[in-house]
C-alpha cells in the first residue's frame, strides 16, 4: 500500500528483516525504496536518515490522505521510530511490545489528516526449538498482557480512547507498583 513501516524489537531482527526484504525486492525486480533505521547507527547517520524519511514520508508527501511519493517505500526500524519522526505510512507492521510502545509506533500510521491506515501486530518469532524469542528489551509480563489485551481490539478502529483503555489495561498494575516503590 505504497508505504509501510516494519518495527522489530531488536536491531538483529530488524537487520534480518531488512536483508530478507532486500533479497525479495531484488529477486522480484520491484521498485521499492527500502530503508533501515536502528539505534546502532551513529547519531549523525540517524539524524540524516530521519531527515530523508521526513522528505519521503512527511506531511508534504500526502494530499487528501493519498501518498504522493514517486516510489513505494518500506522502512524497517526498531523503537527509534517511536518518537521524534514526523512521518506517516499506510501500514504499520510491528512485533508485539508493551502497549505504550505500540501506541507510539501506531502514531506513525495515518498520522496526517484524511489518512486511513492499518496497524498489524505480530506475535514474537519463535526460535529453532519453537519457543518464543526473548521479549527483550521489554518485560515478558507486559508483552504477554499486551498480546492478551489486543484481542479485544482486533479489527476495530482505534482512537485516543481505545488507546488509553489498552494502556490502562496493560500498564496500570505495573505503574502503581512502581509508584509504591518510590514511596
């Protein structure tokens, strides 16, 4: 759908996804502008990439909710895209993460007026033995609670209220426990 964002929880999985997509794009001779953004790039490189992504997917590329860019774009990234980038895509593909992170990621989908988008959250991949990979850098319980809570929103349009409900469902208990520790 013209432009997509794929967010992986680790740099390694983002790099692997980027290589997989690059190979597929080359094999099928597609004209897709594939980008990779993660925390292991230098600050200067990340800044430059952010500026380039702003030109590719920023507000000036959208007219009445329709992407005006020359080529289709796929950005593969880690949580570095959760804040600080004023870009928008049609479709967000994200690994499961805590609800507050998913809401931040979703903020890069259908961000500008008259846009509609899709957010697809995937269960974490499994290792060679069939066990889910580590949830790091996130806590296991928050990822599990988020995955379970997402069921109630499957196929629904989510706005601010629904996002707040999801965050409250997942994070209230751990936030209260954190506040208790500070007291």
